[in-house]
C-alpha cells in the first residue's frame, strides 16, 4: 500500500477554478504519493496546511488566488512564509495587485505567478520546476 508523502494545496474562492486545477494537476502529479487539497477559504487553508505539516506530509507548493474574501492571496502567502519559510508559493490570478505581486517577488516569497485565464502549458511550465526541485 502506498502512503501519501506529499501534498499540493490550492486555494481559490471559486470552486470551478479548483475543479479545473484538480483535473490539470492530476495529469502531472503522482496521486498515489501526493495528496491534492483544495480550499475555498484562506483560513481553512491555513489550518489544513498546519495539519499536513503536523502529519509530516511534505507540501510541495501552495497555489493561491489573489482576490479572495477575508484576505488576499498576498496576505495568505506572507502568513504561510512566516510559519514555513521554505514553502513554495505560486499565485494564480487575473486580478492581482501588481504592486503586491512585485513586493512578494522582491521579498523572495513567490516561486511563480500565473495569470488567469491560464492554459495547461503555462501551468505545467510554472510548476514543473518546483515539483522537480522538490522531489
């Protein structure tokens, strides 16, 4: 029996986006070893990531939308990086504040940025190096 060793976490307030990401990520991620987790609420995502880390499941990356209720993707990434400085964070957004994105990049908090709408090739090009470097 295979045991889950890794996780990828996606956070977006639009369930349709999460469904599309799940379909596309499932094509390049070994789901026998890697758990794909989806959250529409940033606070629940923080709790879920804490639980994964407590269970010693290695989070390969977290992909977040910028525009969400309660907190922006930039705020979520900053919160995550305080607790988990080596965690890879990717932003997927069509409404990101360019200043916030540039601040995340200059603070070395953002592994990659993908614009919505995205195509599968762009998604794979952005995350494949993160996956390869991590495994």
